[in-house]
C-alpha cells in the first residue's frame, strides 16, 4: 500500500514542488492538498497547479476524513499549529519544514510529538545537513580561536529573519562551544558597536530577488579564515529531503513509535 500524504500549503512554491515530488514516487500517494481559506487556488487540481497534469486532488481549506498517513507542512507557523490538534486526534505523522515558531509554538509541537512521530527541520536539504556536520566539526577544532559570523540570503518574499537554517547553524556553534546563543547572538551591526567580543555569534540577513537560499558560516582567525557555504539553486533538494522524511515518519507509525526527530535522524550516521 502506498504511503498516503497530505500537503499543507500546497498552493505555494514549495507546496507545488512537493506535489511534483510525491507524484514521482511509486510508494507515495497524494491524498489531500490543503491551503488557507482565502486562497485563490481553492478548488483547483493540485497536479495541474504544480504543472504535472491532473491528479484528481483539489485544493481544500480543511478536511474531515482522509486516508493520509503523513502531513507535510511547508507553510507559516499559524497554519502549521492550526492542524496539530487534528494530527494528534487522527494519529497522523507529520513532517514540518516551516520556520519562525515562537516558544509557545515549539511547546505545542513538542507536546504533539508525545503522541505521534514528527520530523521537524529548518532545512531538509541533504546538502545543508552535511554542512551542519561540517560546521560542528570546524567549531570543535577551532574553538575560541576564531570569530564566527553567519550570513544568509533569501528571496524577497521570505518573512522571517534570520532564516531557520541560519539559526540552526548558530545553535550548532553555540552548543559545540558551550555558549548561550540567546546571550551571545548579534543581529547585524550599525553605529558605534565597540570592539567585537570573541564569544559573539553574528547573524546577517539579506533579502532580494528569487534567491532560494544561501548560507555561509565564516570562522575568521588571525591570518586566515574558513568559510562553509551552501547555496540552494532549486527547491527540489528540499523536496527530496522531505520525501525521505515522509518515509521515516511512515516507518515510525508502522512501529507505533512517537517523538520529535530531526533530519539527522532521517539521514542517519
């Protein structure tokens, strides 16, 4: 039996890419395509909207009953949180690629993960997750001998900053070096900021054009610097990672396991 998948935010750019990716996989079946109640795409066929031909799954704003096993969500925090209760009630698994949650939102997701399996990651690209591991290694080796700055750029429509991926990079650095990110994070600089402290972890965000996502972590030492960069040229790499996450969650459902997982769990050692 194919794994039934519901896509929340199916009318968006990432949602359409997910519809394409699901249709290309023989072991997956698109069951539901969700959009907000005021979306201009409601009623349209998800496959036609995604440019792959009719799949007989219209975009809807809510669903009462479905055979879907896993909900994939690349939307906005409010939309993600609005379906958590149904996720738990129906026993769905969930893959969350949405970013920008506040503390209360994260607590809601953690509570849901006590009942169902959830994979949550700010970036599901396999390449980005390789970069995460490289950043951890570099931070562990270089320690407090370097200054660390994180740069990111995204398309002009992105509404949160720094990006969830940049924040995760900062979290990895802080955890590796035993620093408190809330205390040491510095978000851009203007005016007379004084001399940089070694403990600071700098963040810089740029928005423009149709940039899918660029991230660079710079380890700047005396006489040399190391830069670890990932550039996303297409959303297809995010969709490929999400497909792997869907299969991971479906397997957890089959084994009746629950919990909150990251892409490091999906990709393994």
